[in-house]
């Protein structure tokens, strides 16, 4: 059996079990109006809270924790129940990683008439799916419902794209005074991984693409990197972006097996130097492919550079004082940058930037954020229902006086 065939069989078993867990029984479907899973007989299934905003496209991770954190922003807390909706200045939020719209749907359900959620994604398919789902929030007069405004943009460019957006009714600029919160649920959606043609999954055969949107920030596809970078460059990428312990060996195998144009060819190239099963699981084929694919995806989409920009420039520029930055990371590079910006005001290592006066007090530039609470992980029940939640780390910060 070829190595790639082995992985496909493994994936089929895995996806069968995770689908049942994450999306209900094969005979159920999601009813977006009632936000409940309906069985084929039409009755409401026992609806687990975590699944409430899940669709076949994607199951939003820690949605309740994310939405509560956004809504704990200063202006939302200052709202009083007895004031009329028409008296209220709208709250404005940005979902910077719209995906299937699960988090946006949960947020919109909690907001008042006239409030605004921008849903941003680089992927036009995600925007189309989420816009269909959230259509009822798009075309109305704002007297009964909040607004959903889709924006096709890289989140690294939101400081220019979102500021140009006009109010659907008044046609005036919306973001003059800043926004009340930005949510970033990093990485790729389940739908992107499940779509073989996108080339994100090592368990599915497809072109070596991995671009999140039509125009990748690097201008490269994964095939360009595998076929054109020299061995040393590949080795550096695998070490830097996924701590691959056998980066040199894997890079050499890729160079000797090129040209590579499909995910299966890449898996087979890695398989020439990697055992299907290893004593140490992390040295086996599945774990090695996961790391190699992750590092290629990061380079194709310039994820490190874009994340640095959104955290250190876009968010401090757009979030108003007392507003919230809510970030969910899925690997250590993302979480490290998030932690540093929230704690130190920069994505640089603390050692490089710490400035103290002679008394040991901080004397560097003002920090834009203060962390709110500790990092959070998904609860066990959620991880059982949605294995993707296992690696998620949620961090929250509040925008300080600018
Ligand atoms: C984990 S999914 C978000 C899922 C979403 N929270 C939901 O509930 O369905 C991440 C999404 O962010 C998008 N994305 C990743 N990097 C991006 C970037 N730099 N700019 C804009 N969107 C990005 C991906 O295309 C993907 O749709």
C-alpha cells in the first residue's frame, strides 16, 4: 500500500467519526432560523450549547467565550436597558476571520438594532457562504436588527479597507471613532481543509496550492515553494514555522523528488524518508506531514507577517479606548505573537525591547493593550464534540488610552 493511500484510509475513518461528533447525525441538518439541529423527522435534537452556531462549513470554537469577551467592552457595559435603541450610538465590531460566519451569527444575535458587525475574510467562498447565512442582517433599515457588512479583505489591511465602508442606510463613514472590538479566529476553516482542491490537507489529494484567497500575500503557491526554493531555504521554513525535528532530511527528500504538483506527491516524497509509524509519534508520517503542510501554508499566506501587522498596527489603530481584542490561536507562533502584543505592546521578544528607568520602572513607549484575564482553553465537552478545539488558545485584551 502506498503511504498516501494509508493516510487517505486513516483520514476517511477520522472524518467519519469527527463529522458525526461535530455536526450531529448524518440525517440531521442545521436550521439557521431556529439555530437548532433538526433530525430527519423534523424534531429538535437535544441541542448541545457548543453546537448552537455550527454548520457543515465550520463549527465555531469557544464561541460563547469569544462573544462574551467582545461584549464586555466599555461601551457595551455602559449601555442601560431602559434607554431606547434609537438613543444609542451603535456598537461596532469586526470579525476579522469570518469563515462560515459562526462567531458573527452568535454576536449578531446578542446585539441591538442598528449595531454593526463587519465580517471580513480573504476567501470569497467564505464571504458568500456567510452572507447567505446572515442575509437577514444585511438588507434592512436598522430599526429592528443589527447590520452585518461583509468585507473581502486581508485582515492585515483592515485599517484601510474597513475605514472606507459606508453605512447601509445613511451612507456615511462608519469607523471614524474606531470600533468596539476585533475578533481573530486564526487559521483555516474546516471547509477549506475539507476541500481537496485548496490543497490544505495532506489526507486529501489535490493541487499543492494552499492560498487562502485568490491573491496570496506571498504571491506563491505551495508548489512554487516546493519546486523553486533550495534545500537550505526549505529546511529553514520547516524548522522556523513548525519546529520540524528532521527539517534537513525532509527538505532533501522534497528536492530529490521534485517536481511536485499535488499533495499526494508531497506526502509520498516525505514518506521516502519517514516511517509510517514511529516509536515517537511525532517522528511518524502523519505528524511530519502535519508540520510540513502547516509551515508551507504559513509561508504561502505570509501568515507571520500579516499577523504581526494586524496585531501591532491594525488593531491598535482601529480599536477605540475600552474596546476589546479577542484572538484565538491554534499554534505556538500565533499565540506567542498574541501574548506579546497584549502584554508588551510589541511582537518582539521582551528581552529586546524592555526599557527600564534606574528604579526598574517600565520606561518604553505606551502599550496599546492590557491583558484581560488568563489565556483560556476549550472545555472538555467542546473538545469531545469538536477535536479542532483542542489546540485553541483564547486571549483577550482591552485597548488602553491612546
Ligand atoms: C478558523 S476560520 C474562522 C471560522 C469562523 N470564526 C466561523 O465561525 O466560521 C479562519 C478564516 O479566516 C480566514 N483568514 C485567514 N487568514 C486571513 C487573513 N489574513 N485575512 C482575512 N481572512 C483570513 C480564512 O480564510 C478562514 O475563512
